[in-house]
């Protein structure tokens, strides 16, 4: 016993010492965040020789990282290969909270548009917001960013998706220096060869990063490099690709040279990381399929569709409005909602990234209820009775929602009152210096939180009011026609999530139903002129299992995902988490159905080709023994990663589990920190909100297909689980990083954050255990 | 001692040149599947590098067309550090006849004028790479003369002078686009150029179409080409996909084509003769509804037979289950065009495109030539025009004349170079595109080939004559900067202008001076390379373990 105690004390002492050590001398981090940069492409061109110089085509990447640093060659996005979710994981080290580039709340239609800078800049200028939508959501769910690890005076964060505050001087000084940093001769040359204004911002950011590197105070600096993603979406030719890679290489060279010349050269780590890869092939154009038109059409359900940007943006004058976050595409073929697109949109689409579409459909029963009430309003008594029966079947669930949401709103209201006091007590005026030091950002953050909570309070209140009306509807009201459909059916809401059975029998009009699994996977392109590209735009569909469906399987899983390729090629992904360890099992299936009570039945089928993710037939699958046997067993996420990461769909099995996993809230959030007894209720509210943004359908595009409708992305796309899209870049060089090391063991983006904390000395091996990702041990000295 | 040194220098410089003045034996190089490049030695230490295209077999067996020549001053050695591209020639770009000049001055005449240009076979260079700014002052002076002197004289003078100047400049630009298209089709090394050198030539060509482009510095010239090339790559993919999707939505068949290029640069839309009636939206297509068109039902024009399986996928003939379908061409589209594909041929209305172009030009000519609305001279007109262009351009209308002319020249050049199209389709496209010509200086494709041949023969015959002299002149100009001060050079130039070119100053090219030219070039080469080398990391000195750490 005594011995044990002594051991514990020794452990604690070591731990304390290591914490002190870690806190005493943290290393400086300079992070280049390259959007969409695939590891394989960088590798290929870093190895290639430039005939003009006899050196690597990317001499600095070769010098800094390949020869004098470490390269994690099998580094993958965990989840869909999409910027907002991917950066959120890299920047927090936590399981996914954000799962799309735009998210919609099913109850309130609140839009979380993570990519649009313009509304944020305007709101920041008006002092109503401090952060981009991404950090706001992460703050509310209790997760902090890497940049939050450093006090404001020790960090420099460039413009990016998870941006805190706005460096207004970048715009002002950037514009001025775009002119003044060049000789008249250079300006004339640029004018004649094509003047571009965009470099004004990027050049100024680089100047400020350089300034930070030259100083001694900044411990964290980052530079967000967006060009690769932008260029390669549009063009797949080698010249464009090499051009943008050389630009990145030159940036690496300048930053590295500045670090070498800085007083902290010995304790600086330069990092190059990307959020995802890019499916681009010089010989194949990526083909688009317009899902908006499909959902608008009668065969797609005649939906009024909402999306976050105008389709065919470049051809519309109104698309010049940069503040748009919600656009409606009305259907002329709706069977029961003609002309009601503004009040009753029935499909919400997130198409960004383009190799996948995340789709909310209005709850099928809500559609049916509206159709019945419309008929009841026209004195169809049977329809009225059916409507009441339908409401009755929902009574328990809806009553529970009403009760819980009202409880949550009451707690939220108390939170709003507390927050209002905070906001009222804030300093409102800031002088120029304070403004330059961005001291006005925290008050903006408080105001933004208040505004967000008020919005949720109103939004959720509006939704439960509709439910209350529905629950109080009586037969006499229907007989006396004492009701209005638009006062009973929630406007601008999708209602409850659709289950598998709803999506298999989705109501699109009186007596008309559609099976979306079949409808979407049976889509075919007429003009398919490229060899090796399937005429089938949709590869497979993934849908979360609802609790009743999961329970009916009795499989010992915490949650699950249904994957559909066609009726004969389906699968269930079953996921469980024990002591922080995620395990996954893949169950091949066929003809899966769910009855109205939620019970799932399916034909068990053996492993074979053409199952979703196509692991069985993939020659790169690395398992011991018989493939089918191995694939049918439970395995940890690490075991799966080692086995599948080189296959065509790579870590898709883990990505799907991550994407459909539950929301894990952090410990501290402004929302509940000072809420006292309201904390559990407010936590539940936050979980509810995150649950409401989960989509019904995740539709994955076939290889070289995309769902972009804003314009055309023939160059390449990402968003899928293809290896080419999830294989991203991670390279480090500098203080304490092994030289010339190429790490073959696979890791995913959840490892980035704890690894950076370890190599920089910001956290000890004990402290990083609080994060779910593995530290990349090969990078430690 | 000094004399000895002079002799040594003379032999050092001149020996390789003398060696290069031997018999002019062609040195054939296969550049790409599309082109052959011939390198003819030029007396005095240069090379005439000519890009040839072998005509499609169905035109003539083994016949080649010369397309572009570049006169390269190599100083007679094999060192690329002192090489200089001198002149770029586009064969077919010929001195106009008197009749053509007269026709070009006739406002609202939108057709070719014809005439025999073979009497003056020596081609004029498109650009003098040693003095790219040469054309700038005449261009500015011309514009000034036009607005300050000719415009106020009244409609006849204004309209005809503007028509003439516009067509002259457009004719030259057309040939620049043609040369660019040819140079793009071959890898740089095939022509004996470094990537950067060829980009500089292409950049200079691009800049030569802009009034002040000749004044752009040497180091910035390649970026003019790189930006154009990148924009072109984006256009090709964008329009390929736009057209494919529009074909899908409209029940048409999409066929991408590589016409005289390694890139997919054009596309055809077809309709199946057995296609049932389909909703049709002509946006971005610019053609009428084929499903309600009686001409489709009784189609007498060009058609093909394709084979489809029962699911509607195209198959090779002879495949099991494949059935034949008669396909009727609707439109040929250029993909390298901003915003949307450009309809080049409407097979049902062959004259439509010419009328569209004529209408656009007519409205422009009325505004400038007749009404005297001349850009900066009439700000409300210019503002209105810009707004209209912005709105129409945003909707995908082809508002850029430069882009339309470029697409037209790409198609002409492509058809000249193409080997892959079936002969009847090739013939049909040539027949249609030949109708389009609107510039009096232009020639039909057949006549242009003949002009090109005679121009090439004339040029190749001058490898010991005027081309050698041109090399010497270029070197003289280079050394002149070293020998004379800026004011002295201005004086010499003024003397040339004052004597209407009768007096031209010459600096004799002694061996010392040639050595100096050589040194200047090498220094300049190092100077160009310096920024590239300066930002390179140090060469690796330590071999590190690249083994995987598991």
C-alpha cells in the first residue's frame, strides 16, 4: 500500500515536473494551413527534377521537410473530406462537432454558413460579432481552438474559416502596400499583364507573419494558403497545378528563411498541414450532376429546395450579393405545395466540396399531415380523421419535445438575462490603439453569444408553438373547419429527422411516395463521354440509424449507419465506444427495410464485390487471414485504419463512423459555465441543436463526379471518402523534429492537435491523453 | 598584343559561326503528334526554327504546311545562355493587296476582298523580339491622329479611317493568335527552347496585341502568357462541363473534340433523329429547338450513324445489342471562351454566325464611325456600353471581340492542323468556317495554305541573305546601347526619322564587339537566372535517413 502511495507520489511529482517544464519553454509554432493539398501530389512534385535548375521542382518543400524535417506520409482526414469539418478537427483535436460547410437547423432553419466571410466581416465592423461561425459553434459546444492556447499578444492568426477577430489593417495596409511596395515599372507591367487585387491581402498577411517571426513574442503564427484548393477545383492541367505548388513552395522558402534569421530559430517548428486532399486527374474532367434540379423535379419529389448559394452564381446579377446565405429554388412540380416555397421549403442541401451532398428532407409524416389537413380544410372528413390519427401517433414524441424544449428555453432565458448584464456592463467605446490591439473583440464576442441565444430562444419557441397547436387540435376543430393549415404546420422547418422507413416511403404528395435510396442511385447521366467514369453519379448513400432501429438490431452498438449501393449491396456500420476507444463492425446486408415501429430487417449476405466502400475486392486491403472473416469482426478504429488506409476508399469506414457519431460537448462553455443548476438542461439544449443539424442523407458521388451547382468544378473535387480526397499533408521541421524521417504508419486528423501540443512542449504526455487522438510518436525526439 | 587578342577573339566568336554557314541541311525534329519542327542554320550563327503541320491524309499525301517560324540568334554555339529569339513569323500573314487595302477602308464591308498576295512572298515578322516596343509609338500616334485629326473631319473620313485601322490591327492580332496556337501545341524543348524562353516569346506575342504591351519589361513578359494559358485551361474545363450538362438537360448528345490540339478545345452537339420530343432550353447553346424543327425531320445535310445499347449508352458498331441511330449535328462550340462556350457553327443556319458577328460589328461601327461615340471621347456612351457588356457578359453572352476572334482563329488553325476528324466532317467544318470570314485582309483556308508555302520558300531561301543580315542588325542594336549614350541614341534615331529612313546608323560588328554582345547576353542570362537561384535552398550536404519509422 505504502509502496503504491510512493509510486503515486512519484508519478505526480514527475507529472508536475513535466508540466512545469512544458510550460517553461514552449516552442514556437509556425503553421502553414494549405487548403486541399494532397500528400501524394506534393510528394510527386517534390521528387521531380526541374530541368532549369537541376533541383527539385519544389526545392523548399524538399529541403525543409523531406530532407530536414519529418513527413507523415499517410495522414488522413477523419470524416468527410470537407474544409469546415476537417479544420474543426485539426484545430480542436476533438471528435467532429461541425459536419458540413453549411448546416441548417431542422426546427428553425437557422443557417450556419461556415465559409462565407462577408456577413462576418460586416457584422464585425458593426461590432455585433467577433468570430467566424465555426469558432462560435465550437465555443458554444465547449471546444477551444489551438490558437486559444496562446494569449492574444502571443499569437497571430491569419484569415481563415476558424478565424477569431478581424485584422482590419490587413485590408487597409494591404491595399496601400499593393501599390507602394512596387516600383512604377512593376505596376505598369502588372497593369499590362493583368492586375490582380487578391494578392493585396495575402501579401499583407505574409508581411505580418514575417514580422511576427522576426519578433520574439509570438508563440503561434499561421498562414492560410487557399490557392491550391481554388485553382485545382477549376483546372486539372499540369501547368496550373505546378504553378500553384511552386507558389506554395516559395512561401515555405520565405517563411523558413525568415525563421532561420530570427532570434528564435532554434525553438521554432514549421508545420505544413492540409485539411483534405483533392480528387483531380489531368486526364479526366470532374462531371457535375445537378441535385437541385432532381429534387425540384416531379421524379425527385417536387421539393422546394433551400441552399446556401445561388445555382450558376456566375450568370446571375443577384448572385453578386456576397452576403447571401440562403437561396430558395422553388419547384414548379410540387404536388401539394405549389407557390409556397417561401413558407414551406422541403429540402435543404449542402453541396459544398462537391463529392458529396448532405440533405435534409422535411419529415415525411409532416408532409403527409399537411396533405391531410389541406384535404380536411376542403371538407374531406376522412382526411381529417387520418390527420388526427397521425397526430396521435406522434403525441408522445412531440409532447416530450415540447416539454423539454420549454424547459431548455426557460434555462436559456435565464442565461440570456445573465448575458445581457455582461453585455451592458461592457466598455462600449474603444480608442484607436485599443482597436488596433483588438481589445474590442471580447465584447463583440459577448454580444454575438447573446444574439445567438436570443435567436435560438425565439426560433425554438416558434417551432414548439406549432407543435402545441397540432397537439391541441380536436376533431371538432376539423369538422367546424376552425383551423388554418399554415398555423398548424410549422413554416420553414423540417420537423423530426426521417428514419430509413421514411426515406424508403417518402410522401411527396397525396398517395404518392418515393424511395429515395432507389431514386438517387438509379440516376444516370446521358452524356458520359470519358473512359473510366461511371454514368452513375451517385456512388452510395449513408443514413444514420435511429435509436429504435438500432435497438431492434440488438448488436451491442452505440450507434450505426446504413449504407446503400443498391438493393443487393447494402451494409450496416455498427459503432461502439468503450473507455474512449471507438470500435466498428461492418455488416454486409441486402434488402434492408424498416417497419413503422422502427424494427429493421434485412437479408444477411456474404462479403463480396460492390458492397459500399468496396473493401473486399480492393487489392490494397491489408488484413491477415481470410478477408471476409476479418472484415466481419469488430475492430478498433486504429485496426481499421491500418488495414484499409491504402484502399480506394481508404479510411471511409472510420470517416463514416465519425461523421454519424454523437456530439461530444466540451467541459466549459459560456452557455452553461455560470448556469448553476441549469447546466445539464443547457447541455441537453446544445446537444439538441447539434442533433437538429444532422442531415437525413449523406449522398456520396461516384469517382470523378460532383454535385456542385454554384458553377462548374471540372478540375477536381473533394468531400468523399476516396483516398485521393482524404489523404492530406502533414510535414514538420525545426526544433526537436527528427530530420529526414518519412513516417509510413497511418494517422488521421485527430492526431494533429495532441501531437502539436507535445512537440511544442505545450502539454505533457499525460495532458494530451485528454484528447481522443493518438500522438504521432515518431515525431517526438 | 592587342592585335593578337583581337585575332583570338575573332576566331573564338566567328569559328562556330563560320561552321554554321555551311550547306543549309534541314534538321528534322518530331515535336509532337501534331507538328514537325525543322531547324535550318542561318549564316552568321542562327537558326530558323519552323513548325510544320502535315496535312490530313485525305487532303494530300505527305504534304506539309509551314505554320510559324522563329529566327533564333544562337551566336553559332550550342550554349543556350547567349541565345536570343529575334523574329516570329506566322505564315499566311501577308502584305495586303491594293484591293484589300481599299476594301478595308470601306465601312460596313464585312467580307474578304481576295487578291493575289504571292507577288510579295517574303513574310513580315509578327514581332521583333529584340525591339518589342517598336510598334508602340506608331500605335499611340495612330490613335492620337485618329481622334484629333481624322475624327473631326466628318463621317466619311472617320468611318473609313477607323474601319481601316481596326481591320489592320485585327488582321495582325488574328495571326498572333494563330502563332500562339501553334507554339502551344508543341513542347518547348522540341523547338529548341527552354520553357521560360518560349513563355517569353508567347508573352511578347500576347502583349503585342495591346497598345502599350511592347513597353512591358522583359522579366514580366512570360506572365502575360502564363495568365492567358491558365485562363484558357479554366475555360476549356468549364465550358466542356457546361455544355455536357446542357446537352444532358436538353436531350442532346455531346461530343468533345480535339481539333488540331492536344486539348479538348471544341465540342459538337448532336440530336438523335429518333429522339422523342424533349423540353428544350436554349440558354448557353444559342441554337433553336431541334425538337420542333421541321428541318431536322427532313435533314439533308451532314449526318453520322452512331450505335447505342438499349440503355442509351453509345457503343461501337458491331457490339452485341447495339443498334444504329442517325445523328444530326446541331452546333459546333469553341470551349476556349470566357464564361460560356461560343457557338461557331450552327448547322441548320450556316449564315447565322456571320450575321451575328456582322450585327455586333455594325452596331460598333455605327457608334464610332457614324455617330462619333469614341470611348473616352463620349463618357456616357462608354459607361452605358460597359454596363450593357457587364450585364450581357454576366448572362453568358459573347461580348468580347478579342475572345471571339481568338476562337475563330483557333478553329481555323485547328482545322488546318487536324488529323483526327472523319474526312466528311472535316470538310463540312471547313466549308462552314470558311464562310465566316469578315475581314477584307483575310484569305480562305485553301489560299492561305498556298501563301504560307510561298512565304516559307522565300524565307528559307534567305538563310544566307536577309535573315543573316537581320541577325547582324539585332546584334548591332544590342551593342549600340553599350557604345552610345542615351542622348546619342536618341539623336541617331531622330536622324533616321528626319531622313525618312535614308540614313541609318551602323556600328560595325568587330570581333571585340561580338564578344561584347556575347558577354552582355551571358550577363543578362545570369541576371534572369539569379532571382531563381537566389531563392533556392542550399544544396543538400547531409544524407539523412529516409527510412520509414514504424
